[in-house]
């Protein structure tokens, strides 16, 4: 029963991480010059499934390539991975008491979206090139708001699971 709390807690932390990164993307939607040079690059949170230490009977696992692990594991081909190898530390989103042997989900990495942003003609901008064009961030407000709504709904679903599991534990204690 405690593993249900840990799994729901890991989902809450993962969705909170997504919401934090989406908020950062929205805040930098007009940033045309970063300390690294160039426009802001949209960030994306990559989640991965945490396999429980206890093996489930094969009759309960999802068959074939559509298993939960394959659905939640991000593609390793994503360019621009950020993390310890690039000198950028990943934020810590692991809930207190969560261990990898209970299963759930965790933040695997942050990646930079490599799509090009729009180029607009604005010769008066200090960030304009010699032809008067400014390279804008690749942040699409509609996409970010849809991701934010999705993340919020998943957060609420995990919070509901956590509350139900907690209520069941309280009822078990009363018995």
C-alpha cells in the first residue's frame, strides 16, 4: 500500500518538474539574447519509468513493444541533452521517501528543443543581424499552454490517487 503512495508521489514530482520548465519557457518566450548567445531555446522534460524491484508475473505485464516502459522512456536520439555531462545540473524532483525499488516515474533529463524559432524583420532591435532580422525563441505559446494543461491534469490525477491511497491506509488502521 505504501508503494501506491510512492508511485503517486513520483508522478506529482515529475509533473511539477514539467510545470516548472513550462513556466520557464513561457517566461523566456521573447528572450532574443541569452548569456550563451542567440535566442532562448525551449526546454523539454524527459520522463522515464522506474521499474519496481519486485518482478510482476508475466500475465500482468503489458505485451510487446507497447509496454509502459517503452511508452514512458524518451528516445535517446534527442539532440541537445542537458545534464551532468554538459555541466548543467538537473533539478532535484525526487520526493522524500521515494526509492527506485517501488516503481513510478522520474525526470530522466532535460533537453533543448532544436527547432528553429521564427525570424522577424526588426532593424531597430539591438539583437538584429546586419540585415535587420532578429532570431526569436522557438517557444510556441499555444504548445506550451497545452503542455501546461496536460501536466496540470496529470498532477491532479496523481494527487487523487495519493489521497485515495492515504484514505485506504487510514481505513485499514481503523480496522
